[in-house]
C-alpha cells in the first residue's frame, strides 16, 4: 500500500498571532512552525500501517523552501520520502489541485490529510482532493483499518460516531482519535540522522488559479475586565447571567 | 439566478443551524436582489423555513438518503444549484456540511469559504469575513468564482425572522455511487451536542478526577447544557475525546460557556472564544482564563458548583 500524508506547515499552537503589511500578511516573526496537529495524528497512523502492513509512506507539502524543516521532521518520525511542491500555499482549492497532481503521478492508495489546518481552518483540502481524484472520502476520521482494498473507518459526528465501510483509493480527513496523543512520536537522534539522507524531492507546481483570495486580517477587539463574584454570593452570579448577560 | 441554501435536518426535523443558514441566505439574497431556494432532505414539514426568508423549498424524499452520505448529498445539492442557476450556495458549519462542502465546491467549480461570521461586506468582489487562526483573528476573503459557496459559522449570524411563506416543490435528484456505507451509528440521542448547545459546561484538571464529574453533569442538566472538557482531561482519559474543546478539539460557539477548574491555556481559549458569554470558576485568581472571561468566581469548584446548582434550581423553579 502506498500512502501519501499531506503535511501543513503551521504556527505552533501557543503562537501569538500578529499581522504585517497593513494587516494583509501573517507576521511570522518569532513564530515557531510545526506539523499541523491534525496531520501529525494521520502521519502517526501511517507509521502504524508501515510497521504492521508494510506500507510505503510519502509526505508532501505545498510551500516554499522555508517549510522543509517541517517535512524533515516528518521524515525523522519515519516517513520514507518527501515531496515539496514549490509554490506558496495560497488558497485551499489551489493547494488541493497541486496535491492532486502529485497523487495522480504517484499512484497512492491512501491519502491522509488533517481535517483542517490550525492556521486558516479552511477544512477543505481533503474533501477537494477526494473530489478531484474521484477517491472515496471519510472526514473527521477517528479510526481506520485497511484490509486489502477494503477499509473500515470511524467518523466523528455531532454527538457521537459512526462506523463506515469503504474501499481504496481513499482520502481521509484525520484528527485526534486516529491515534492517541500519547502515541505521537518525538523524533530520536537516529531518526533525525536518517531523515537527512532520505529523499526530499522538490517538484514545480502545475498552473492553477486561486478561487479565493485573502484580503486582510483583523484581531478581535480586546475584552473588558472580568466581573468578579464572591464565592459566598452565588445568587449574584445567577442574577447577572439572567438580567445582565441574558443567557439564562 | 438565486441563492441556494442547504437546510440540514435530523430524523425528519430541521436542525437549529438550518434556520440560521436560511437567515444568512436571505441576507445575501437581499443584497443581490434575488430569492432564496432551500434544499431539504427527508424533512416531514418544511413550512418553518418561510419564517426565515426562504421563498421555495426543493423537497427531497428518498430512503437511500436516510443516512448522511457526503457524495450523495453533495450531488443532490449540485443538481439543485444547477436547476436554480444559483450564484451563491450557503451551508452551515456542522460536521456533515463541512464534509460535503469541499466535494460540492469541486463539482460546481466554486470557491468555498468556511467559518463565515457576517453577511458579505461587498457583493463585487464578493467579500466575506471569516474566523482564522482558531478564532485568534478574522480574515476578509474574496471569492472570485462565478458560483460561490459560503459556510456559515454556528451561532454567529443568528436567526432573523421574516414574514414570508415558502412554497414546496418535490425534487428527485439522481443518486450517485455512495462510495462510503454506514455500518453503525453510536450516538447519545438524549444529550445536547456541543455543536447545537446554547450553553456548554466544561471541566478541567482542577476537578482532580473523573469521579468528580457528577456535579458537572448535574449543572449541565439544570441548564440544558452540553458537557465539554479541556485537552488534558481528554488526554488523561477522564472524559471522551468527543468532549475535548479547544484548538485541536471541537470549537465552541455557545451563548454561555462555563469553565470549571480550567486555567485557560491559549489553545483552549482560542477554541472557545466564539462563545458569547464566558464564566470561569477557579481557585487560582491568576489563571489566564480570568482575562478572557466576562464573569469569574475565585473559589473552590467543589464548593461553588453545588451551590450554583442549588441556586439555579431555585431560579428555574421561580421562572
């Protein structure tokens, strides 16, 4: 089985978010970048398929050379090789088209992407890849088994989960639950050394047009100070929630 | 030309999100000077949509669509969009809508923007405001395609009532290869889901152990609220992952969010920031959550929460 894991290069979850160039660009000054957490759960599940079922795992990212350390980290975790599509990730649709070109030339059976990236939260790339490559698609995937060409997946739904059966080729929108937080792997020294020698192929983009464009950003207006209520006066809290906030 | 809206339902009845997206679709239609057509799948009575500005309902009844299937639903909405020459298609931010929207975008060759919180600020170029960086920022986004798909955030635009009536028309789209078959569904039907809840009661590590969740459940019961938890709590296995709210868990956009024993890590605050009113109960007055909250109680949850339950019961009895 050939698996492609799509890796988004995103600011660490603790990052302070600021904008530059008159609020039109994300300011990366001082920001540490990581593998998108939803992608990392998928990558870790892919490692399971590699170790138990002999799968071959390729990681891919659409982005400039600055994203390569993130791909190297994925290689250090255990992916076999990496591909970087050499173009900035502008909007979800164009990223999906770039990835589709990689999928069509690589002949992957299973494509694992995160449900959404934690930066732009578009939540569209996995579904669009599935649509563009005519593959089956399971979103919000929290469990996956593959046997030959058939697959069984668990999908989180509002208020519960459902178990579905489907077949390869398959695209997964993954999230926590595919593996547990405690299953995530920190690359060891041997992994890091080996990652330096693994192939990281840079491919040039196919021509696409962006369907959507980011115009500008703004930050939420700062909140007023908290109203403190004494623990001995919980009646007052009920009163405030009813009469002032009007939420009960 | 029209605005098409997918009005989601469950077991024959509309979800709350359906009325919110209908309200949004009406606002867009007013800007564009056109009408709103809704697509409803296996809904018993579609007349309520008229109260939210829908002019016409394409009513689909098909037992093959009893279980949600993203391919089949996206294909039905696509057929409806073509029939109505829709310029704009509006969907919600439920798990199902977010599942089908990218497939719909590919089949209509439409630009899609999710997590939209306001009516378009401009119709040409078509520009909408959405949340990004998990609620740490807003992004103004243009959609430049002929057909545009807007995914509206839950509990952001709100319900706007209208005095109209919707005409219903039977619609029988073709059903494509499903690709994915539902084997079983495991869902608590008696509980409010985090996505639908007006009020969410959430517990953190300050509660010391899963055995102390009874009072969280009871508080949620009194308020008709959903229960949630912080990331450490789900990682420790005290509560299921499905309750984890925050940047890598579920987003919350309730009217009231009550955080108990949660210190307020930046990732947690990002995930719940879209909630309108936030209450924090924590022993540590230096906890970051107090900077993000509207109301706070510096106190021991094991004393404050039972008392809050009693006071709320008395309040509810009075109402």
